[in-house]
């Protein structure tokens, strides 16, 4: 298939604003000889470099601004997570204390489990978000001592 007889479709100026602006510039510069064109382009070069530097600085500032906003959002999320952990730890502590007091007359051993080192270990996990091996050994020792205590306390 030959493309000799075919022409590209003509585009009108109303199709694309960038195309129409380019056509306008091309019409203005079509009659200028090469020497004048070279002088004109060399005169335009400093302003083009300045515009490029400004554009690059603007893009850098936008990137820094986005990074700053991202860091702020992350900090806000961390703070929210800390507050949620603090509230959950407080609720767990109060619930375990209330449960320990309520079951003390009937099941003294369960009360010692709920109000002993296990309470502190769970609160430490929720509030401080860490758990040590010493916490678990303390909970195990307290459980062993409370279940092997022998006689329950006298009922009042």
C-alpha cells in the first residue's frame, strides 16, 4: 500500500488549544531566516532556563509539602492509636477489678487471678504495647500460689 497520494487530515485551530497556539507561533516565524531565528532562540534561552528552575523549585516544594502532610497524618494516627490503647487498658483494668471484687465471696481463687499480676500484665500490654517474660512468670507464680493456697478466706 502506498502513501504517496494520501495526505494527513487537516486540523482546524478550534480542535486543540495547544495545537492552535503552536500553529500561531509557526505562522509568525515562517518568514524569518536561519540567522535571525538562531538569535531569537538564543535570546529566549535564559528565560526558558529560569522558567525551568522555577518549575523544578515548585515541584520540590510540592513534594516537601506532601511529605510534611504525610508525616502529620502518621503522627495523628499514632496519637489516636495511643489514646485507644490507653482507654482499652483502663477499661480492661476496671473490668478485671470489678469482676475480681464481685466473684470474691464465691470463688476466691478466681478473684486472686483477676486482681493479681495478670491485671498488671494485661494493662501493660494494652497501654505500653509491650510484654516481658518476667510478666508472664509473675502471672504464672501468682496463679500457682493462689490455687495452692489451701483454705479460702472466711466468708463475711
